C-alpha cells in the first residue's frame, strides 16, 4: 500500500481500507471497501493499475490481492484481466516480473523473485473460506 498521495495528487492505488479482507480480518464498513475497489478500474491501464501517480509501475502480486477482495467472481476476473494480459503479452521473454509498466507491459526492474507471494492470495482466501464453511 502506497501512502504518498496528497489532496492534489489523488491517483493512488491502495488496498488500504480492505487489505485484510482476504484473511477475514476485515472490520470496517463494506461501503468503504466498495468505494476503494471501484477506484482501481478507473485508473487501470492496458497491463494493470499503477501504484500511484508518480510512476507507471504496477505490481501484479498486489493487484491479485486487491482482486481477491472483490465480492463477485466477475468483479475479481475483471480486476485480474490486465494481469493476465501482461503475462501473455509482455515483450520481455523472462520469468514474470514483480513490477512492470502498466501501459507497456515491460518489466521495470526485477524478475523471478520470491516476492510474488501475492499471486497465490486468491487460492489461499478460497481455501480459508472452504475451511470455514
């Protein structure tokens, strides 16, 4: 979650209000989270949503965590679509990068690192939901 926005710089992608929801720790009003989730598609570019307005950088692991918070399968898939497009269309023929440019799909710096744990958040959340049922 980035915390560098100002009133003059509102374009900031943060899971802030619901970042603990996938693990069922969510305690705030659902309306806050719904407003937060509605923000991401409005900022989306071809290959993801930039972390904030200072850069075109997107983090697919973070975006999957955000998609996991969606209330429906369709909303989750909509949030995941740019990541799938990035994985399939990136011009870089290297292991998936944990940070890439949201407008071009090019890796920004790193690749094949262990920090892509967020890629598995939806699987974990679904498994926890089944265990609680």
